[in-house]
C-alpha cells in the first residue's frame, strides 16, 4: 500500500514538473518571440517623442495608406461575411455532388502563397493579361489600383468566416430549423431568428480574424498594388517603403498603429470568448436550477 502510494505520489510530482516546465517554455517563447518584439516596435515608434510620432502618422502618404487599408477592410470583410454564411450553410445543411470540391476550394488560399495569388490576378487583369485588352478598351483599371487590392485581399481572406462557421453549423444540426419551418416560419424568419443566433459566436470570430488578416495582408497586395506612394500603398506596404527610405521613425509609427489594431482585435476576441463562456455557465446554472426544482422521478421499490 505504502509502495503504491509512493509510486502514485512520484508520478504526480513528475507530471507537475512536466506541467510547469511546459508552461515555462511557453511563456519564455511568448516573451522572446512575441512580447519583446512588440514592445520594441512601440519603443522605436516613440523614441523621438510624441510629436514626431503624430507627425509621422499625419504625413499625407501615411494617412493615405491608413485610409486605403480601412477602405479595403470595409469592402472585403462584408463580402467575405456574405460568402462565408452562404458557403457554410450549403456545406453544413445540404448534401450535394461536389461538396468535397467546394470545401477544398475554400481551403485553397491557405495553401497558396499570397504572392502567387497576387500573380494570378496580374495574369488575369494585367495590361498583358487575359482580360487586359478588354479592360483597357473600356477604361477599367484593376491592377495597380484599388480594385486589384480588394480582389487580392478577398482571395486571401475568404476562408476565415466560412471555416469558423462550418463546424458550428454542423454541430447545431437541422432540428431547430425544421421545427421552425413546421411551426409556419418562412426561410428568412428561420435564418434570422433560429440559424443566425445559434452561430453568432462563430460568425463574430470569423469576422474578427478576417478583419485582422485584411489589414495586415502584405504579399498579394504587394504584387497587385504597384507600390504607388499615396495611392495604392496600404499600411504594411507603407511600413516597408518608409523603412527602405531610412525613415525609421515613420516606419515604426505606422507599424505601431498596425500592432495596436491587432491588439484591439485580440482584446475584442478575448472579451467575446469570456462573454460566451459566461453565457454558457449561466445557461448551465439555469438548467441545474430547473432540474433541482423539478418533481422527483418515481423510483421502483427495492425488493
């Protein structure tokens, strides 16, 4: 008995050691590769004072890059939201030929390099591309203009909403929708009052991740933008441009704004996760309270 107890205690001590070792390694990794570089960005951004920092952000070229980044996000994120909802609903609620192919196509941007994605749009819509002559005849400019940046960004980011929603919708099943339709609700009422509330957290997470990637995208946008200062430079491109021109203060100022947007996104995501967990706990307590006040089940008498 004593030997068994000692062996069990020794095993517990070893598991605690491994536990704290893994926690320490994870914290060390986050400190060295995440926290210290992030703090260095803000330190470099404010190294010459608050006035220099604000002047760098208010510079016409940097301000144009900020506005363009926000404009691309305002266009790309809602479009990805609509596509993600439609694709997730199709995949989770229906069985059809080509379903596996659709899932593969949704995952395609995860496996294709963003630079390759940008080149695809250049081949299609560039001056010498497949649609280039027709676009030139009609005065439509896509490559080296805002439409090209939006298209490249949508391609890179469109899996995020769909991939968050598909497992949530599959887990929810069709029972609630079928019950609503049986009770006389039409398709729109069923979607708005039944389907959407059941997947709202997955939808919000997908939108947050999509927005973060949209504002930080570099590779595909770099290929299709042409790096025209003040016109087609987004914030990541502006950071590179300023750094190459030895404007370190300006580069870190714009980079700090990007980092701040990322931190805000992370804070929103953390708050929503906390709120979801709180709602789940409250629902659990309500269920336990109802079961506690329910009349006891009739039990058979013991013989």
